[in-house]
C-alpha cells in the first residue's frame, strides 16, 4: 500500500519507475530515496539503531541496489514492487549488521528480542531459511504493508561483508592511490570512458593510456592489503 | 595466467558485453579452463560495481541533504534504545508535506530551499579547504587556486604512475587565470520570481547543475583541470541560461588552466560576442590580455 503523502514524483506504473532508475534520472532517485526512507528508517530506529546508522545503511543498500539495476543483476518483475523488493534487502542487511555488532559484543542481545514471539526475529529466520518470506512494515500513519518475496530473490547477493568491502575497504584503497591513478580509474571504472577519451584527457597516446590504466588497476588491488 | 594489458582489456570487453557470440563463448571457455582468469574476471567485476556503488552512495547522500534542506524528510522520535525493544512503533515528529502542496503553497519556501542548497554546496568546500592547512580562506573572490600556489609535487610513495608530460600553465598565464578565477560565482535562483507551481523536477535539475558547477570549481581549485572540465561541460549544457553562462566561462578558465590556449581563445571569443552574456566584459578583457601575449 503506497504512502498517501510521500510522492515527489508520481509514477504511473512500476515499469516506468524502473526505466527511469535504469536511466539514472534524478527524479527517480529522489522518489526511491523518499519512499524507502519513510519505511526503512522507522523500522531501524524502532529496533534501536541510531539515526546515522539507519541512514548510512539505507544509502549503502540503495547504492548497491541501483548498481544492480544498472548492471542488470536485478531484473524487474511486474508482480513485485521495486520498493517492496528493496525493503527486504534493507531489513535483511539491518539484521546482518545487528548480528555483526552483537558478535562484537557492542550490544547485548535482549531476551525480548530473542523471544520467538518477536515478529521481526521470526521474519529474519524465515528470510534466511526459506522463501517466500513475509514481513510487516508500518508507516507513521499506522498503515501496515505486508511484504512477501518471490523465490527468485537472492538475498545472499547482499552480504554484510561485501557491503563493508565496497564502502570501507575499496574506498580506502582508492584513496591510497596517487591522484592521477584515482582520476584514471574513476574515468575507467565509474564513468566508462574509452581508452581514447582517457588518452585525450591525459594528452598521451592510447598505448600509454593502456599501460597507465593497467598499472593503476594493479596498484588498486595491491592497496587492498593496506586498506 | 599472467595478467597483462591485453588480458585486462579482454576481461573488460567481456564485462561490457562486447564481442560476437562466438568471441564471448570462446572467452567463457578460457574462464572455465583457467581458474586464475576466472578469479580476475570476478575481481574486476567486483571492483567496477563497487566503485560505481560508492558513486551512487555519494549521490544518495546528496539527495538526503537536498530533501532535508527542503523539509521533505520526516523526522521520528526515537522511542527505543539499543537495550530496549519497543512494543509500539516509532511515531513521526513531523510528516513530509505532500510536495505538490509544498511547492504550490509558498514560492518563498522554494527560495529558502534554493538558498539553502546554494549555501550547502558552498559549505561543502569547507572540509576541502580545511584539509589543506596551507590554504587560507580567500579574502577576495578572485584568488589563485591552491594547487597553483606552489609547484605540484608527486604524492609520496608514488608508484610509476606519473602521467606522460602533461602541459603546465606558464607563470604569466597563471597570473591571468588567478585574476579571473572565482570560487564563489554569483548564482541566482531561477525560481525566485515564480509565484506558484514550480516543477520539482526542474528544481532537482537546477540543483544538480549547480552542484556540478561547484564540484568543478572545487576540482579546478585543487588544480585538477581535466576533471573540472568534465563538470563544467555538464553545466554548459544546463537547461538554465544563467548556469549555462557560468559553465561556458568556467570551461574557458579550465582550458586556460590546461594550457589549451587556442581553445581558450575560441571560447572567450564566443562569450565576448554574446550580447547580455554575464561574462561578456570579463571574457573580452581576458581575451585581449591573452592576445597580447
């Protein structure tokens, strides 16, 4: 059930929304953020996360999600709302982050939380052990939304360690590189520039650009050990 | 398998979905037969997606700041602590206003949002400046970029990654650049004269374009002319006339910084012949000085 008052940009249908996300249109990104923020933040806050933790987690999950849309790993299905699919990812990731914290003894796992009566815990168990799983989200107006996920969703794609690798380790490794290399790798990996464009930007030959790009990519991998 | 430039290119061509079906199948056969190649393909895919995801995260952080400044994000009273599991869901302190009403209700709010965004993008430069203790805040708007104040030196344990002979700006052109480069261009909101019914999409576009302009200025300020040029080229294609004019001017400055004097002249000529261009006089003056050299 959509929120009655949250649409900055109203999409006539999910297919159009998906198409705009693929095209990385600002209005689609805004819409996605606003929709998911309103559902995900109350969930994480109600479970004891801080505002910043909940927000960071949301932005990281969204970033991975839109990358999956871009590279085709996430395939749109007419029978599943895009935001519904995303909520499942967020909740699953929140749980993993919570478990990680618990393991590190940063928080105590409460008896009440562990209780089998706890709906969220039940949901989490299901989310790992079987599909489809269901979860109930409640918005600020008290409206509830039951989410049921189809079998095709591979939640293992979004493991906590991968998220940490992307947003911590990879980011740190990149920053350890020289500015030139950061620039070349940004053009190559993120902006998808051709060798010709890189060579032009650096005012070097394509052959030199090939060597430079390769070396910088190699250095990046080497920096993982230090990051 | 020893990874070399050729294999690296083949991996990325494969990841980009290039090649005929036969070529792709052939490469897939190689992947099956060579575990090291398979590992490298996975690694490259992971790095590529990971770096793109980092870019997306940055974008969502910007969207958050933008929506927050517009008052479009709800806030909640946290009724739980990490040691308590609430029985009642968190309640909103404020609800997001329906945006059509938001935009239509008060153009003044939009002005505030615009100004807020502008201030936000300006504030964004603070950590950048602060991260360079050798830089003091400019007392004048036409200050020389930081990277310009001393000869750039390679980062310490720098691998052999120095670019091949980049052009460097000569001191006399550097002085001209410094006289004309401003970190704080004056940008007016195109929505300030609107009364009602401002299209949120247009606001978002304007914000994205102003963000690109400020990003370009930050990059140029750090002496990264090439990257700055990419940002300014986005701005000069803006749907907003004023931003386009800023974009055109800064493209000319970035070209000057890159020592592309021929292209700089060409750009300046175009601006100086455009009636009512915000930078017409400046462009004329700068062009005259460059022509004298």
